[in-house]
């Protein structure tokens, strides 16, 4: 008689064990991974913060393809911003300092949105750059720029106008600083992973415009912390979407929804009051009391304005026992973000450890 014996296949067993080990490793890794959600209204500085993480904790520089794409985006930023200023000058009825500069206007009007999206080649930009330089030198355009809280324009355009000669060069490669100042609206959800002091961090950057916000709630699973960014210099500006709502009021109402959401009981919320550099310029020209009648303190003192804004956000939280952290930041300043993020990282890890120990 032949004995029939079905032994297990040692190869298969080993494979199963390896798969189980890999799954278990993956689970541990996922539990160790710190998931940080970046929220805030459009143009608050979320994508700039991510670029800083690449510089500080990532590969330190951008790839050749990324640099090429940023160069295109910078060309687009320059042309779009000058078009906005030319339109606004007419609405503000400001006279040209040099009448000859009127001849440049049509050259900007001919760019369609489709042209800008398709990309601007270097020879086209070179021709337009000399016009940008002449216009930026005209008092009418400078005065229009000074009244920019009345219309929608990116904060960083003056940086590129001031550097137009360099940007227009044949062999122009955007520097890290140029890339930090370059503006591109985030559409949808982008994720970025970094290993920071041997701990895996995943940052989730979500578009801040009103139309993008329904996507926020898809990202809320297993979140360790929320970094909520507010542009502190925008107390005298209105949002792009309805051109009526004050930008800080809008940011506060979004923050209120997030901070009082039951899903985030164990999530630390960190407020970044960003654009400190621009706030310091703004308070000398624009009185916050014209927009917030409850402001007390010295309206020309940046610390007074900053703490007033912090209170606005902190007071919108129903549960005062939950931890709340805030920092004053300038997202384009690498040293500032390096220092602030070191504090943030420690507080996030401390809370994360407590949460893991409770599981």
C-alpha cells in the first residue's frame, strides 16, 4: 500500500510568512508615520511651506524638470501680474508719469489665458521683459501696486519685477528663492513624504479655494496634526471668490469649522500666522481698525496685530482644553521655517507618542 501523505510546501509557507511580516511591517510603519494635513484659504502659503520642506528635509534642491516648469510659471506670474496692474491703473484713474509707457499696454492685452497656460517661450518673454522694466519704473504702476488690497494680485510679483533683468536672461535657472516666491494655485490634493530625523512624515496639501474645500474631508483619516495657515497681512483684503468677504474673516470661519469638528478631538491643530514680513509692511500703510473695529492696541505695532489675530482664531474654538499651538511665520524665509518646524515637529511627536501609548 502506498501511504498518501500531503506535506506542506516549505517554499509556500515561507512566502506566506514573508507576506505576513511585510504586512505587519507596513502596519507599524503606517502607525509610525506622521500625517500632517495642510489647510488654509488660497494664497496663505501652504505650497511654499512644502517647498521649504523639500529644501530643508528633502533633497535640498529641485529636479531639472521642476526648475524648467518653475521658470515657465515665473514667466506666467510676471505677465499675469503686470496685466492686472495695467487694468487696475485704468480703474484707479492714475496718470502715467511717462506718457510713452502707454504704448506697452496692448502688448500685454494680447496674451490670452490659453497662451499663458500653454507656456511662454524665452524669446517672447525677453521682448516683454523690457516692457515690464519700463512699466515698473513708472510711478503710476508703483502707485497702483501700493493700492493692491483693492484688487487681486499675487504678493510676490514685486520680487520678480525687481529681478526682471536676471529673470529675462538666456541661461536663467530659477534659484531656490525664486521658486519659493513663484505662485501656482494648488488644485486637488498633493501628498509629499519626507523622512525627518528618522521619522516618516506625510504632508497633505489641499487646494484652499472655496471650490476645492469639499475635498478636504476626504483626507481626514488617521491625521496626526493639522497645520492651518493664515496670511496675516490680508486683514484689509477680500477673497477672490466673491470679492466681498474679508480674507481673515473667511479664514477664521474655515478654521472654526475644522477646530470644532468632532473627528479631530485627538488631533493637534497648529496655527501658522504667515507672511509676517508683509504684515510689517502693511501696518505702516493700512490701519487694521478700519476693518476690525474691535481691535485694541497699537495698530502700527506688528506684535499687537499678530496677537489680536491669534485671539480671533483661538476664541473660535469651543473646547478650550484641547491643545492649541501657534507660530508667526514667513514661509519664504528658510531659516524661519527651519526653526519653527523644529518646534512643531517636537510637539507633534510628543502628542503622537501619547496617542500610540493609548492604543
